[in-house]
């Protein structure tokens, strides 16, 4: 018997859920590559690891397997840095990825966790408001009031879960956390235990447990790590891309990945507009033109590779929805001006000077100059 109403037709719930995922986790997006590496990986694996250190490094940097299958690079940079990071995780020390904004610290952290333990989701995001509970544990207050302190009332943090399951815990922007919250990690990292005094017990870390933290160079002096905590970490500094070609390659790869998920037009590697955006960012970052002839003032922003990716992705969206699908100078002009001019007074002066003394003099950049002038 029905009430005369008809349910709206629609796709199955699973299909709707799949389409709703804007950015799959690394272990989901690259599940096939991780499975291939595991199949060909016959090297020793540390306790609790899904892959050997060699296979983890190959997953991050890319390479060709014996049967001809290709692993795509997730990080473009010095191989030795990644080897040091992976080797650190194979010891009893935690890993701190340090660098200026946009040097792929979060990206590397996520992919390391995905390759080592198959789960990159045990994440704590550091902010000025992060409390000790985010690193230790909290309480279900309804149960706590009804039953008193008990294991059922305990709410484990991602770090506590990583200890219990022998997995990798990720802590983003460690130096954004207050100092007393940071120091919660000292006992966890040195003793590999998490005391729970309310229950007169503790959680002991299982083999495979480790911590990957990231910190921003620009946050130095905000909440510096104590010397006791810093000693518990092995620090790896991730640099900005060494050359223009390397940065263009990074931006092109990431834009293609993001574009596919957003169904944006395909971008050929080395596209003119990508190279222009990267060149502008590198020149303003370094305070010198590529040919070394002209000194420049640098704006207040970081002008990182991540921001270049954002500018190009935004330009692709403009080209796709309001143009002919081809990325042109006018599509990236607004984004690049917005990225450079963070301070409406001082940065605008820097940008106008760069536009008139450098961009205007490049014959092949005339269309870019006109587009930027229109939005400046």
C-alpha cells in the first residue's frame, strides 16, 4: 500500500558518494600503484610497514618496475632528501618536514603515510586553538557523567589510534600549536607510551608507530619547538624547486591531476602560460630577473609553487566555463595579480614596477602585459 507519492529517481547511493569525493586520499587515488609495488617488492620491510623503504622511495619519486609498469612521481626534488626521510621513519625517531609555504610538506607527509602503513587519515591539524586532547585523548562527556572514567568513555586522538594500531600519525603545522600542547608529544616520542592517569593505565605504541610532522619556516618565532621536543625529531628541509623547468614540471603535473578531478581542459606539459606564471613567481621570489640583469623588489607573499598551481587551475576554470577551453593570458592575469598583491599598498607598488620594467619589455609577453594591466 502506498500513499500516492513517488520517490525521486536518482543514482544509487554508492555512485552519489563516489562522485561527492572531490579529493581521494593518497592510498585511494594511487591504490593500483601501491599494489603493484607491493607485488614486486621483495626487499626487507620494517615491522608494520606495507612496503620496504626502497619501494616507499620509488612510490614517492617514481620509477619503472621490472615488468615495465611505471610508477608516477609524487614529489619532484632531491632523491637524497626522500631517502633520509624514509630512513628516519624506519628508526625510532619522528620526522619533521620543514620548509617555506608551498614546498609540498603536506603532500609528502600524506604520501609517506599512505606508502608506509596504507592510511594517511590519522591527522591532527595544528592551530593556535589546538588543545592537548587533540594529541592525547578526550572524553565522551555523556558517558563520563553516567559511568565515570572508563575505556568506553575515552575518545582516542589520531595519535593514540596510531600508537594502538602501529601506524603513522600526521601532525600538520606543528609550530602553530601552543608550546605546552607541543610538549605533550615528548613522552609519546621518547617513551613510546601515552599515560592515561584517569584510568591508571597507559597505551604502549605497537611496532610501526611513528609521527610525521610539518612546520612552516615563516612561523619561526610564533611557537618555537622546545629543545627537548626538537631532539625527538629528525628534520628534513624541503626546498623550493631548483630550476624553472623543474617547477614548470611540478605545476603541470599537479594541474593535470586537479583538472581531471574537476573535469577541466587538459593542459599540455610546458604550456606557455604555466611557464610565464612560474617565471614571474621565481623572479619576484628571488628579487632578480632570470637573466640576472635587473634587481627587483619582492612582495610580502611567498609566491610558492602551490600558489602557482592555484593560479593556473583557476585560469583553466575561467577558460573552460567562460572561454573556449584554451588557457590564455587573460585567464591567469587576475589570479596572478591576486597572488602577488597581498598588501594593497606596498605589494601593488612592487607589482606595478615589475610590470612596467620587466614584463613590458618582453616582446613575446605583450598579451600577458595587456591582460595584467587591465586587472591591475
